[in-house]
C-alpha cells in the first residue's frame, strides 16, 4: 500500500480508535454526572447527523486520536443505501478532521459472515466439518437419522467379530444411516454438517449468523465481494485514497466447540471443504477418506502421520483461501490487510483453531495481535507467546510492523456487567475504575517492544477525561516518533512444533478453552505448557528469537539466524539436521524450558553486544538499536557498553548521552540507540 495521503498524514504515529459506525458514535453519550452510558440495541437518533458526527470526531481529535476504524451501520448491514450515504458522509467529515481511516470488515466479530450475506441463498458457502457420532449396541436393519437437518453421511464403522474395525457398506452422501441386518456392539458414524452450533460464530454477542467456509475460495471471494469491494465501490476516489487498511477480526476454522451451553449435544469435528479431498490427494498422494478414523483417534505412528498430513493440508488451504486472497485483493485496492486472529495465547489454540496461526498471519500486510487487558502482571503472564507469534509472522512474511487491538476487555467484561448487558442492554455504566494510566502505558510499551507500530485502541474512550486519553495517545506518538520503521533482528529461532500438535490432537466436543485440552495426550499437554514457558523464559532473558516451523526453516539463512533452539521434548528430524548443517545453523536442544539451561557461550552469542540487562529488564533489537522495558513494578536499571544516545518517552524528555548504568523507573519504557559498531 503506497497512498500519498497515508504517508503524509501528520497523525500517522498516533493510535486509531475502533468505532462501530458513525450512528453508534453519536448515540453514545456522556452522563450528566460524568459517567458513561453505552447501550446496545438503541433506536438511533439521527437528527443533525453532520453536526453531531463532526462534534464527536473533534472530541477524539482533542483526545489525541490519529484515526478511526469504522464500519457501515449494523442496521441494514451492507444493504441499506441511506446507511451507506451516512457512512460516506462520516468518512468525509473524518478526513476533514485530519483523521486516518481504517475499515472494520464485519457486523461484529468474527469476520467471515458479513452479517449473514455470505451464506444467504448460498448454504454451500457455510463452514462445514466432518463430525463423529458414537452409537452403542444396535441391531439392524434400521435407519438412524443424522443429528443435523443438513447432515450427510461420510462413513460408518463397526467392530468385526475378530475385534477389528470394519467400514460398513453404507452410501456416502445419504441423509440418514441405513444399517444392514446384523448385531453391532457399537457403531462409529462420520457425517458432514455445518460448523455453527457451539462455535465462536454461535457464541458472539452482536449477532448469530452462519459463518463462511474459510477453506473455500468461493466462499471467501463472496465475503470479500460483499464487504471489501462494496466499500471500494461506495467510497469515491478522493475519500478512498485516505483508507489505510481493512481490519479483519478473529476469523477461525470454526471446527471447534466454544463455551457449549448446558444440555446441548455437540460432536468432535475437523474442518472440511468441497475441494479438500482433491487437495489432500494432490499434496499427500493418498485419499484421506480411507483414514478418517485416524483423524479422530488412534495412537499408532500411521495414525499420527495421517493426522499430521491432514492438518498440513488444512493449513495450506486456509492460507490460500483466506490469507492470500484477502491480501491480494487489498493490495489491488491499494490498502493493507490487517487485523488479528482468534485465540493467540497457546500452541494448542493455534493448532485447533487455525491449524497453523503463524502460517496464516504472515500473509497479512500488517499482522496483528489482540491484548485484552492492561494489568501488567496479567500481560506478563499471558501474552509472551502472543507477541512472539505475531512478531514471527511479521518477520517470516517480510513485514516490518505489527498492529494491536488493545483494550481493558477483561476488566470490563465481568460477570456482573455481562448480566447487565443481557438483561437491559447496558454495556458499561459508571466512572472508569479499571487500571491506572501507568499500567495502560506499560501495556502500550509492551506492545511497542514487540514490534507494534499501529495501535488500535478499543478502550471506552468516554470513560477517560480528555487529558487522560490525550496522555495515552501522546505516549504512543512519542514511541512511534522514535521507533517506526526498523525491523526486528533475531539472532536465533525457537522451533514452532505445530506438526507435533497435529499428530497428537484428538478432536473433542468439549470447550476448546478448557475441557478439550484436559482430554488430550500427556505429550500434547506437556508440549503446550513447555512452549509457553520456554517462550516466556527466552523473552525475559533477552534472547532475540522468532518462532519458525518446519516449512520456514530455509528462511533462517536469509535472516542471518545462526542458532535454532528446540524446546524440551522435541527432537530435530534428520531433514532438519541436514538442512541446518548446509545453512551453517547450530542446533541446540533445550533440556529445560528455562533459558538458564543455555550454556554461557550460547547465551553470550545470543545476547545483545552493547547491553547488559538487569533484573526485570527486557529489550528487543531493531536494526542496530534496542527498545528497553522494565517489566517489574520496582525501579531497575540496565548497563550500556560504550556511549549511546537514549530517550525516555515516559519522562517526556529529550535524548541524552549514556554510558554505564542507566536507571529505570517502575514500568518504564526507554528507547536506546546502541553504541556504533
């Protein structure tokens, strides 16, 4: 994306505010007592639209916001001409205020339904999966209905008298299971059905619509046609040149259960599409239909291979259908593709919900992450793997920057407030009482350290005074003024063992956040924990690393990476050893998830040559200089070798020459130019 309007915008380094329509903007209101009232399901009051929109946008500008991420009204979503007229007028007013423009591509989240338009009159575009139903002792002949009105039979198996599992001679594609005569101790039924009930699309708060199949190129094309292309068609060229990016929010494969309702029946599922069978044969050379049982269980090496082969194909189809098509269209429209994915916090979630999160995210022109809290301890415990996978996707995809959607979601969405929303539509009322500004600045600095340069603020901005919000926006601008542009420079890589998760993962009908992981193999659960612990330990030990999976190993040479670390329990394959030997990359198999397990020579080789970090001080290395962050709540310091120039955005001071030990206040972020080589 090379828009002159974007390059020359003086607010380029300021954050954008995530809004949901100009109608929603002007119908939020400040209470007489200074409290905030925000309700869903209101009847819009649209008198004096231009005057009121301009007034609210000017409030954002006064608070230091540099842009907005906005969508057309949810009412008559994407189809109402009057709503489109108001949207175009709102963008025009925002441009007149000097604001940058991002477009939010969905009617709420997750992106992929387009408010129901993708699947309307096109049920073939809805996300589908292969699901497993287990029947007990049954006597045939009989007919057993499948547990969904649009389900079709995929295969059925029953144990033979010898105890082996045998495929039953039943017609694939039937709407019911017709069992032949005989007595069956048990029957495994595999059927194809939509992935909606119990999924993230079913759970979302704003609306419940059938979700597109992200493995289906035609389904994704329809989504892009009714969203991205419609915005391009509706906005005149003089306004379109101010649009920077599309924000895609939390897409996923949907073949999982999320927070199932009590009493509801769900089934283990894997994602599927009409072309997945042929794509699998093209890539793997055999028919996955012959091994469908292996996708849902089995502990043999052959079972694990079939699962790994299957998820590898799913990951590539996901990338090509959703990631590449979205990015290609955005590039053709001269805007960036951006946003973040659902569930970034653990390797387990990456495998179950995305097949390979880094593989998909690398195709975004501005890859993104989601930070849902601003409490420093929570951030430090929960988000190291999130920021490192986002940064790794950017590096492997040849991108320099990240975006973040940052909020106090966890602080606001307490059970009491959720209950209030469900009963009377009141989202949040009262003065802001979540985190002090110091904590929010820390979270912003933490994101900046990870490579974030585009900040999407999803804070309830009216809950802050004008001075408070401007202080946060000014802090982001000071960071970006110092650090926009430089790319991260890893000195080593940590192997991203997504293939092991594919081998181990057994689909479950349980909640993907909790119960589904508890039922997995010990190897799966251990690896999930070890990778998170190792990632956190390396980050806190100032070892400059990115994740890299088997497919991206050849990129290490071009990145200048000399060391590949393998997490505890993972063994490099012979192919990996041979490749690393040819590239001159040293393999290091970690014996612990603690970075202290690295020997001193290895630690020295991976450490920054000009900095010696103290306790609670971490840094990332960017193009010859470093960004420093104090992760503790107590003052700390770091040592500099030679003479360097540093700036401290939190102190709002200028640059200063430093040499030797530099003190840091609690939760402080400092920008440091390292000594010349």
